[in-house]
C-alpha cells in the first residue's frame, strides 16, 4: 500500500495513514466518514484488499456548516435531504467492524473508543467530558490542556493541526503528556519512516510548533 494511492481513495493524508496503521496492525478498526460520491471507491478498495467493512444505518450531518472542519455532528435518517457523511468501519476482523458499528449506533462511547484502539485513559477522559463538550463544539482540547502541566509538550500528541490534515493521533489524548498516546504515535511514526521517510519528516516538522490556545501559549517539540 502506497500513501499516495491511499490518499486518492480515502481523500486525505490522515485517513490514508489510518489505513496504513490498520494494514500494519497498529490499529484494530478504522472509523471514517464519507460522502455519497466517495463511498463506492472506499468499498471497492476494501474488497480488493480483503478488508471487512460495515456502513452505519444513518448519516451524520456536520453541526458547523460554516467551517470546513468540525468535530461535531448529529445523526440523521439516510433519506434526510441535508448533506451528510456515512460512517464506515473498516477492519481485518469482520466481527470488530460490526461491533464498532453497533457500539456507535448505541452511543456506547466507552466500548467504541476501546474497539477503535484508543488508550483506556483517553477513552475514560472522553466519556467523562462528553456531556459538557458535546453541547459545545465537541472538541476536547481544552479539557486535555487542563490535564497538562507546563508549556512544552511532546509533538507526538499534537492534535491541534488535525483540521489541517496533520496529526499522528485519531483520538483526543487525555493529556498532552499521555504516555500511551505518545507510544502509539511513536510506533506509527516509526512505520511511516520505514515506508515514506520524507512524508514522515515533513509531518514531524509540521507538528513541532508553537500555538496559542485561550490564554496559554504552548510549544510542541
Ligand atoms: Zn491517555
């Protein structure tokens, strides 16, 4: 599997990378949203590569239409006229893809997070903050920041640039110093260096940055 080819099928670097993690057993299940016109080629790809996939029986409409990127969406009927994405669950293990679809259908965030391979500390963090954050923008950057001391963080957990298609993680770390998230990102980066060294170093370069969030200026290095 080549990153460029995957980008053509899945539509972004972040999504393409997740498929690579799946392929190299660094992730058990991938959950991604696609619009109508993208679904056919994604399913074709899965069939050609012997990957199991499941499609959610509803669509998700992004809550903030003004922004190109949003962490927040709501479920709607498949025949709802508004433009929505369909969640597809992809795995080497058919049972896991099915389970992930069912957990999400039932809003079981804990089991969904675990089957997607997120660290348990971060899943618990999400579950704990969900009632409040889901009413806002459904971003967990502020609560994670609250859990992190200091101003210098490892670049591995930089999820601030996820909207610019630049991230090694696909979950919100419970803290920017979460050890399990750091190790996960390290394994992924190691794989990427072996496959596409140039892309890997460009990604690291992008992730190392200084950002201002609220009243704090933090540095990922
Ligand atoms: Zn964690």
